[in-house]
């Protein structure tokens, strides 16, 4: 388990071993229970701040991943009440805050990103909690006398019994539908992912598990720009070198602008470069950095990823098919040679409806109460009359998945031998993200709620965390400060949602940023996908159908998979991202199957 976490926590690996009665054991004895921690040391990197960390009476222990901010006042209050601090680490703050205020009081006070486990021997319970936005991952397995948890599916897998290591057929279909597996599912039937904003408690005696949502966003009055400046400044606190990931886009430029406006210019910025590509934003980013007085380092993306493909898929933990994961991984690999913490621009599109797909789907809101009883037929292509029929067969909210999806329902049926689909989509139920003023805003809020509950935590933030932490690099997104989010909820819709998007951020831009910045075309973070598929990844097409059929127990049809890949190779370039999705599934399932076999001694 520690070996699987080693890349995420390269600075220390420690363990607490316990006997059946929860008494500590020497490191060389067989244990009945254990808490394990691999540390990336950012705040107070001294060994005294390593984990698992214990209370003075050694009745409460904590393992924690993340970074929480702005806790000095709370620390002073705890010290005034008698708490003793031996470090200046946020781990010790969380531990003392829990001892003083309990789980609910602690969670209310935490500001930042976190996933933690607290073993409380006084209560006979283990408490798990995950941050509000979903910046840090946490998975667990429960049942038959076992309770195991960790940051990665692969870190939990070694302790699972043989009969609890099966791939989930629904998870495979969910991956085909969305490019990732929405929470709370994972690729394994007996491993779950704790949703963002949730906590759970496990009773050590009864084995009972109770899960609940501890946070629901509510609008806060206030000046959002002041809150943003606060969010940016507090995330520059670190005992290791810090930098900024800067693209040519609005969100990261806002972060850099607020640093410059607060005279926080002693940081380097880092930009992914795609030489010769129309998607290359490195020139714009370098110009912005120069205007703001920040150093810029351009990192050229490789054209050949054959040598790294398997490693990148492994670092993504389970099947996950965002093409931008590859340049994100390469960028993080270079950046970690310079700094150990980076500010990132994640979140602006979800906060301010920045995705083009939102407006595109809103144009069909006239049919929100219309759904036709049409069949979803197997089809290789997503084009033609079948596309419209599929959309009309789905309700309006479900059909939003077609604006950004892996494979359409028809393509999923084609690849799975024509079998009926268990579900058309696997998204979590969307939860409220604010109060809408009228019917038109209700439609927009519906789509934003879907993205906030699904795409943001399970796709954007999952990718960011996995790709940075794979290299021992910590990413911090100031735009996803929950206080900033709640302050933006109080902003009128006509101010918050604009065309072009994010005009509200004009106020946040440094005067040195050109006035036409918001008129620039959004280029995204797209790699040279066709070059990869037709070049370094081309050998992986040989035998793809046979392998995927075997790995999925026949769920994917070998002939259909090969026909799908062949259609792309014969010129249907629209299938490129879906074909990459199949190649990633092949590699990921093969790796996981080998891990299962290794643990079973097969």
C-alpha cells in the first residue's frame, strides 16, 4: 500500500501498527490494524510533523493529505484553551481542532483542500472526510470485517480479499459514457470513492458505516475581489518553493494578476508549449508574465509519448481519459524540478459558466419537459439521424452529457455487442449551486449544478491532483476557495454569467493586461492527439479488441472494438478521443489485473 503512495508522498513513509485491541506494536511485528502515510512535506517539513500524528494521550491519531489555510486565529484560540503545539504544521492544527471542537466543529473551520482519517480510540470510531470542492481524493472499501481507505484505488487494492477484486461492469460502461467513473463508484465493485463535501464514520465494534454530507453552499454577501485576494495570498504560504501554472487563458491570468496587484511577484510561472500547433499559448503566457513582472518558464511538450504512456495511465490510478492529462503530467514532471507547490487556475469555467457546451445546450431548453420514447440503437458513428434520436430519447438534463461525453449511448451499445444499457448516464444527482431568479436562470443553474457535482470534482480536480501529485507536486486552486464561491453566489446572474464569459473578472485583471484579453479565442489545453494515435500509439491497435474483450469478461465485443478503431484509422477523425479512451481502458485494466494477480500470488 505504501509503495503505491510513494510517488505522491516522496518525503517520508511512516506507519502505525496496532494489535487487535488497538495497542501500538513494534514495526517488526504482524499487525491487525494499521495507519500508513506517505508524506509530501510542504508546511513544517521537519520529521516531528510526520504522520500518523497522535494526541498527547495517543488515543487519537490522524493521517491527512492536503493543505488548509488561514488557521492562525483558531490556533491562538486553541492555545488559549490549553492546547499545546509542537509544530507549525496544519496536521497538528487539525488534530487539536478535532480534540477541542469535534468533527463537525472542525469541518466548519477548515478552509482549503483536505482528505483525512482520524482514528479516535475514545469513541471507538474512524472518521473520514473530504474537502468541499473535491480537490483531494479519498477511496474506501467496507464489508466483511474490513475497512480500508486511501488516496488511490491502487493503494487500497493490496488489502482487499480475493473475492472483492472484481471489475464493475457498470463502472466500465460509466467510463465509456463519461471518460471517467463518476463518484461514488470506482472500477472495482467493492471500492467506493467518498464524494466531495462528505464525511463518514466507521464504528470499530459494530462495523457500521454512516456517511453524510456536511456542506451545502450558501450565498455570502461581500466583495468577491477582496475574498479572491485573500484566497490567493493565503495559498502562497509554504515552506517549499512555490510557482504558478500560467496559460494564455483567463483563469490563470487572473491568479497571476492578483499576485502582481499584491506585490507578490517573487514567483516563477510555468507554461506548457506545443511548438508548431495552433493551440500553443506559450507566447501569450510569456507576454502576460513579462507585463506582470513574473518570470516565465516554457515547457515544450513531447511529440512521442510511447515510452511514458503506461506510466501516465498508472498515475491516473483507474481508467481516466482526459487527453489533457498527458500534457498536464509532462508539465508537472518538469515543474517539480523547480518548485514543490503551484497555484493553478482550475474552477473558473464552473464558477462562471465558461464552457461553450453550456450555451449550446441552453439553446435546446425548450424541450425540458419533452422526451420521446425512441430506442437507442447500436451505432458506430455519433453522427447522422441517430444523434438526434439519441438526444430526444434522453431527458434534457441527461442529454447534457452528449455535449461532453466519451461515447454516445449508441456507440456504447455497439461496443458492448448490442446489449441494452443499464443507464444512459451515471452522473451524481446535481445539487443546488445557488438561487435562480427566473425560469431561464433555472435552466442555466441546472447545468452548472451538474458540472459542479460531477465534472469539477471527478474530472477537472481529479486530473489536476493525480498528475501533479504523481511527481510530488502540490497544486492549489485559489478560484475554488469555498468562501470565494459562496461570495460569487450572491452576485446577480446578469453580472456573473456573460458573453463572452467571465467579464466579471475584468475587475480582477492587472492594468498591464491588454484590454482585448477577453476577446481572445479560448484554445483549451489540447495535445497533438492525431499525431500520437497515428505515430507512437499506433502499435497498440494490434489486438485491441481481443484484449479488451478478455479484460472485461466479454462485456466489450472484440470485433466491434476493432471495427471502431479501424473506422478512425481509415479517416473518421471525429473518433480520435474515443479511440484514445479505448487505448487507455486497455492499458489501465491490464495494469490493474496484473496488480490483482500479483497480490494473489498468481
